[in-house]
C-alpha cells in the first residue's frame, strides 16, 4: 500500500468491540507502529486482505506481549 493510500481516509465504518479490547488493540498496534494516528484501521485492513486471500497479502505484524496480553475480567 502506498504512503498516499495510508493517509487518505476511507468512509468510516462502525465496528463493535468491547471497550477494553478495543483500547488494548489500540495500545498493541501503537507498539508496532508508534508514529502517526492510531494504526488500528491499517492493521484491520491488512488482516482483512489476508483473510480474503488477496494476492500478496500477509498477516499484520504482532507486538511482543504487553499489558494488552493479559486476560480481561469478563
């Protein structure tokens, strides 16, 4: 994906996730991509491309274990 595509914004979508998981996911994605806006959307798009078996798609990089790795109190 080009740098231009990463800075342009797609139509906003709604995604439901428990707040604790969404916030932890944001922390985890920033551990891998520490600069710029939250990379949650970029990581989700990478995962979606991989899941659909698009040519050249790869699983997104995962961070080392961190506070987000702890089980939730659910």
